[in-house]
C-alpha cells in the first residue's frame, strides 16, 4: 500500500501598497493599531510562521521552528521586497527555510491574471518572477504559482517555454485525462480528477516540452482556509486522513490563513508538520521533491479557469457574480470599463515605448525584460545603461518606469473585491496615473479625456463616491505629491 505524502502550499502575497510617486506606504487606518496592512500581517503571519512556537499543554514554549522549512510556498515579489527592507530577520528566516526544505517556488511578478494579459506582458511577468526568485533564493525555480491559479493553454505554454517545471491548480480546472501512453480521454470536468496523482500538460505540437501539474484537494483546502478557528495539529492531520488517502495530498491556501486569518493556526501548522504527521507515518514533502520521486503517468487537458472564480476569469473582467464584501444589491458592472480604461493606457504606452524606445535603446523589449535586474539591485543603473541604452538615459528610464507601472496597474486585487472605490482598486488606478505622468515626462501628450470617458462608464456602488471620473479626481490624483488633498471635484 502506498503511503500518504502531504504537501501544504502557502501562497503568501500582498499587493503593492506604496504610493507610486513616493514609494512609501501611506497610513492605512483600517490596519490599526499598525501603520498599514503589510506591517500588521507581517506581525500576525509572516513572523509567526518564521518563528513558530511549539507549546506544551500548559502553554509553555518547548521549541521554536521555521514553518518555511516544511511547507511548499511562494512569496509575491512586491511583498518580499517589503519584507527585505522592513522585516529583514523574517526575510532571512524565509530564505533559510528554503535552504533547508527546498519548498519555495516562484510567482508571476505583479500578480496579474495571466490569461487576460497581452503576449508581451505574459512573458515579462513570468520572466521577472523567475528572475526575482533566482536573485533572492540563489537558485532557479522548479515551479511557479500562477496568480489566483488563473491558467489556460497559452499561459501553460509560456511556462514551458521559460523552463518552469510545474504549477499547482484547482481540480475544477481540469477537463480530461488519459495515460501518457495514449488511449481514450476520461472526462473529469466535474472536478472528479484524482488529486493524489500528478499530471503532465503536454506542449502543443509535442517536442517533449510541457508542464507538470499538481491539483490540490479542494475540500481539504477550503476547510482549512475557512474553518481553522480553534484548530489543533491533531485536528488538522485528522482532516488529511479523513479520506484514508494513499499517494499525494495537497493542501493549498493563502499563506495568511496561518496566523492572520486564523489566530494560532501557525502554531497548529508547526506542530502538525513537525510532530503529528510524522507520528502517523505521513511524509511531509513539497511539490519539487514529490515530482522527482513520482513523475506523472497521465496527461491532462485544462480550460481557462482559476481557483477563485467559478466563471473562469470573469472576476477580473466583468460582472460575473463573484465578489468579496459589499452589500446586498451591489454589482460589479464597473469591472469591464475599468479594464478597458487601463487597456487604453497600456496600449498608448506600448506605442510610445516602441516609437521613442528606438531613440534610446539597443532593443526596447530586450531592455524591458532586463530592467528587473535594476529593480532587484542585481545591476546598477549604470551597468544597465552600458548594456541596453544608446541615447537619452533620462528618456530611457522614464519609458521603462512607465512600463513597470503599466503592468502593476493590472494587479488582480483591483478587481477582486466589491467596489470601484475600494482601497485595492484605487491603488491600481494610482499606478495608471503614475504611468500617464511618466509618459508625459517623455514629452508626449496623453489623451486623458479619452481615458476618463471610458473610466466614467464605471460607478461606485456608494453613490456618494460617484463615477470613475470622480473617483479619479478625488481619490487617485490626490495621492500625487503636492496635490491639494482638501479639494473635492463634484
């Protein structure tokens, strides 16, 4: 009988909260008593998992362990760069956890919904994410977490092209399976795929390329994500054993589940992986290690989908019915015009980047791919200039920064929640405003009225906050340095 192997994957991520003009995070009163949500969640989750106490029945600390040694995990580049500066001991502890356990995988750079990205942004998001991982962890990533597990064949083909070995998806994303040797396809579109096995997504046209896929146990993962109150290590492993599984059991959830969403869940996880699971003969492992020992025997087809939208990827493009928060009767009709307005900015930015980039780059798109080295500090601006810039340096960096902010404005959180005037949506609109400012710094006129005409088709569910135009004037442009914060446009 095959034994049970347990993979607990934590997706650790926070959106870029910094003011895009100043690089500083403004005060976020809702995070009180902390200055902002990064600081609060760092204390409630990241630190507690990096230094997780094992306590006895009387509550005395017997040992402090590093949960990052035993879990599979990805850390968003925007979050990891913040931790490096503001919580350096936690940052180093996470890196040390990977050195011991090898469980870290990369994440697409700006948490963009990749099936909705254009071809160049899709490639850059993957390449920047891999570069960020290599710079921080000192090794190439075996796998990559896709934001919201959003995937289609184009995204998986791009992963294969970039040498990514595997990713983790929800069982609802699979359509059909069959043995690698061939044969009839078995329909699993009802979510019935056997998640105790691994699978191979073959590259179209063959050639031996492809991506290995691990499908997490949806019932187990959801029970942990939404019902960890008062959980114990014994109770956690009881859930793992509930189906008497043989083979692979994968639990995937937001890493913030452990300590932030559920207090003391970090302690339950620490004891479960360090003591309870091994005591019951359950192997604690990660995706990279398991795939080396148990390569796929079946191939799989998937459909365009994600783990947080039953409508595929509609949550980030339309009023599909999926949202978080809000009041009865609220709608998300604002999503489509928001995306159209940002596409307007992006497409004008691309035209300017290509046209003006010919003046100052050896190759504009190659320079954009390599710019991540400057962001990481792997190359100085001067070293980058020597390699990629042949003309006006100031123009070149303005164009590159405009491209960076244009990708950041597609951060998925901007569509995830219930309202156009939500904090996360305002943040991505501020990156759109910063993109426009940078394009103007190149001497180009930007048709802001055309952008606002599209954005104005969107409205907040809160009538007091009004349409997209009013939100832009009252909540987005006011973040510019020197803006009149008391001015309200009616």
